C-alpha cells in the first residue's frame, strides 16, 4: 500500500469511528436529555435496555470489521461494569481477539527488517501457517539455527510478529478515541459518571505497552523471577538475540489448554485441582508479588504434564503462563486496600467492604453509602459463601428481583475504577470464570479463606506495631508537655506573648469593600431600570435617574482598586 493510499485509509478509518460515535451520542442526547425535558422520560426508560443492547451490537460489528485497536476497545469496555449498563458489557464480553491471518510474505518482510537478516539465517525453519492470529500480532512456530540452539539449550520456539502497519492503525484509533472523549467530557450525563479523557489515556498506555515486545519480554522475565522457586509455575524462555520492539522469540511451551477438561482428564489431571491451584497462584500474584497477569484467558495458560519416575515425589503437572503484554502492577496503597477488602468479604462485613472501596478509590468519599451497606448486608445474608454450583440452583427470578432492587442504586453511585485497578479487575473476572468452568463446585470463598486468615494475622501484627509506635509518640509528648507549658506561662508573665491580627483585619477590610461595591451595583441597576421605565411618562425624571445611576456604577467598578 502506497503512503497516499495508506493515509487515505487511515483518514477513512478515523472518520468512520467519529461518525459512529456522533450517531450514538446524538441518540443519547435525544433519549436521555431531550425527551425527559419535555416530559417524555417514560419513553426513554422503557426503551433504554433495548437501545443499549443495539448500541453494543452495532459496536461489535464495527470492531470486528475494523479490527486493530477497536477489538481491544470492546474488550476494555466489557470489563467496565462500574460505568456501563449490563446490556453493553454482556454483549461485548463475547468479542474475541481473532482476525484473519496476515499473508506470510508480509510477516517475513517485517521480521527481516526488524532482525536485520534474512529469515533463513535467523531461523532454521519457520512455519508459514500461523499458530495464532490476533488484532495486534501473529504467532508462528520456528526452529532456532544450530548455533543459536546450542547457546539457548533449546530448538523449538515461537515467533511473535507485530501485524504490519498496526502502529499507524493504533495511532489513528487513539486519535479518534481522544476526540470522542473530548465530546463526552462536555456531556454532564457522562462526565458525572466517568472521566472519559482519563479513561482513554489509561487505555492508550496499556495498548502502546502491548505492542512493544521489548516491554513484554521484560514483563515475562520479571514474572519468571517471581515464581522461580515455585514448582507449580512455568514460563517461556526469552531468546533475547531474536527480540526487537516488533518481534518476540520465546521457547515453545505449548501444552494442554487450561480449559480443555477432556484433555486434562485424559492426561490423568483433575480439572478441579487445576482450578484450586490456579486461584492460589492468582492470589499469590496479587498479595505476594504484586505483579499480576491481566489477560489470563484460556489461550494464555497451559497445563503442562511433568514426566515422573515411579519413585519420585512432587507435582505431576504445572501451570504455564504466556503472553505478558498486559500486566497489572499493584502499588502499596492498592495492596493495603485490597487486603482490607478481602478481609471484609471473608468476614461478610458490609460496612468494612464499603470503607475498603472508599480507601481504594473505587467509591468516592462523597457517596451516600447507607443504601449500599444495606444491599451488601442482604447480599451476604442470602448468597454469601455459595459456590457456583449452589448459585446455579437458585431461582433465576430471585437473582432478577435482587438485581432490579439494588442494580440502579449501585450504578447511580459515583464509582470509577482508579488507575491500576482496571487490569486487576479484568484479571479477577477472567480467573473467576475460568475456575468455575473447570469446577462447577468451585467456591471462591474457600480459595480466599487461607489468604484472609493470613492477612488477618498480618493485620494483627501491624496493629500491635502501630499501637507501640503511637504509645512511644504519646510518651514523648507527655514527657515534654510540662516544660512546654512552663515556657508559655513564663512568656505570658514577661509580656512577650503577642498575637498578630493584621491579616484578619486586612481580610475584614476586603470583605467590607466587596460588600459596599455589591450594594452600589444593586443601586445602579435599580436607578437604571427605574429611569428606563419613567422615561416615557416622565422624561425629565427618567433621564435624571439614568444619569445619577452612573455614580454607583463608577463606584462599583473602581472603588477599592489601586
């Protein structure tokens, strides 16, 4: 594609995204703002669910058609249950990151330009049929050359190559999204619920990191170091000699997909045991290592059988993670808030759960939490502690009634996931779904209980340390208090204690000047309007009043200014 043709395609793409957004925002203005103002709010309320569903369906079609970053946008929005209605998130949850494969000749051209050598010199063999094709990159199996294989100690690898032209497509999509975010910022109905420009910038940062394979390789090494001594976890080895910003070469660790229960059982592996270990590992990532794989879908996690001798002890399989482009770092303040959150959930403490949500920043301090606490208390009382199998036996009408009663209230709260929380939320949602698919009887409470107990012990230790620190501080203040009181009394006796009120006096003078100018402005308006009204019946008096009104006007405009 020539530069002119490419630029034309990008402009058309940009206009198509903006056109779609403009049509949807026009519809939003008509139904959510205009109709309620003319007394037709019932029409908007009655049609809202269907309209939201159709909007999500139209975006789904647009994303699949355009590919590129728009599929990632849909996946990003599907996890924003804090700001989007369920009709949208449910429709977009099924948006898959699968697109037609790029012809191998284009992959070859890009890889050779990045590696600086012909593909035949870089690798002994490359499979022209892709192992996987996604919206941002494409993966091919390959064999290292004899020399590289001797240095690396392995031969079978996978080569991940960025889709040609994806950087320009990402830049175009982000420019369109920033423009749409600017529109949304001017719509109070949206701006009261979410900071759209900040949301787009957060998404932009994640997307740009995901297409930088040097960043992904560094993430993979950090993740491997975190679990270096853990026999439950394995990661691919990075072949750094064949890594650039747009090409990533890893050892081939392909094994049984974690959700392939038939293959797991055929290998003698219990899926329910896999679910339990997987949940433990994800908790470890959050609370121990504070570096979390944010895209743990079935294509990114394998279960690798370990050949064992009859007399050997230890695990017979391990979890193998791949694709470290999306990782969530957990800073200290977020980790502390999540600790409090987990302890509150384990203890079915609705008040503590609300306090933890406020501490994390998910729930703004200004929110009225009384109704939320009541809803959480009812939720814990009815469904707390249930596993997926038990919940599946609950009458769906009961779920619907509960959702109808509290859903609108929860969505009306000032809620927004803060930075670093979105990817973590996505990771938790995918983990929960994966574990429930592996084991219908999986109970997240059982998985969380050991961590909650350990965190409670840690919390008790922290409370003791904090009490001791405050006791020492109080003792120090108490020890020095008599001397400080004696010093103050001595200064009073000597007459050296003074109070500076000059700033207060200046502030009072300023307030008095403002008050006088306000009175003058009111007097000017009264004289001017009165004169205008009397100008026809009593021209002389009306003219006099209008002329006199200039005096308070001049005072209001210039009094007190130097």
